[in-house]
């Protein structure tokens, strides 16, 4: 096995959305879940957003709901959990590719992305492996954002050096 930091980091599902800087990628994660269960996801929103012309939030068109649900996922762990769970289950091929790459590099991927409290848990990758993810060379031909998200949900993300730098900055 590859030597690595054994410290397990645990974060609520909505913290994962804070890591997704690319708005288009974030929308590509949210859209399939929203198409599958618009009313269910709309019920999980905070109610802070009103859409002009719609008393019932869930009746708004997908194009109007997408940015709102995407932003709300930053605030609501349960909403983020539902969206990420849907994305994780729908990405079977990518899951297989990322799992194989992690195993090839000596990491043991998790079977499920969430614990019983809907938290995502991950350990840090070696710096050179994290750099491969950031450079888009971890899994050739796949969207690097999708690869990083899948790797995170499989329990491996970021680099040991980043953790040290964050602790030194505090």
C-alpha cells in the first residue's frame, strides 16, 4: 500500500459543494438529480429563494431551479447528500475507472461515500497523486472535476502537503 496520512477527514455533504468552484460542473452534478426528483429536492431548500411568478417553488422550470438548488446545496447537508448520492450512483463507468486507478496507486476506495450521519469521509492522497488529479492526468480522457469528485466520494482527495500548509496558516 502507498504510505499516506492515516487521518480521516469527515465533512457534511454540503462542504463538498464548497469545493466545486466550476459552476458549470456543479450544475452538471445537480441537473440529473433535479430532473429525477424536482419536488423532493425543492422541499429540502431553505425557502429563502422565491422565484417570481411561482408560489410553488417546485413548479418552476428546471432552468430557473438549477442555480437556486445549486446554491442551496452549499447550505443544506441533506440536499447536498441527495444530489451527491444520485450523481455517485449514476456514474458507474467513472466510478470503475477512478476505483481502478486508486487501487493501482495503492489506495483502498470506500464502498459508500457517506457515513450514517450523511458525512463524506476522506483521507489525503500523496502529493504527486493529488497533482495528477489537479492536472487532469489522473484518468485520461475524463473531466478532471468529475474525477476529483469521484475520488473524494471514494475516500481519497487532496494532498498531505495541503493539510500541513492549512494547519500552518492557522
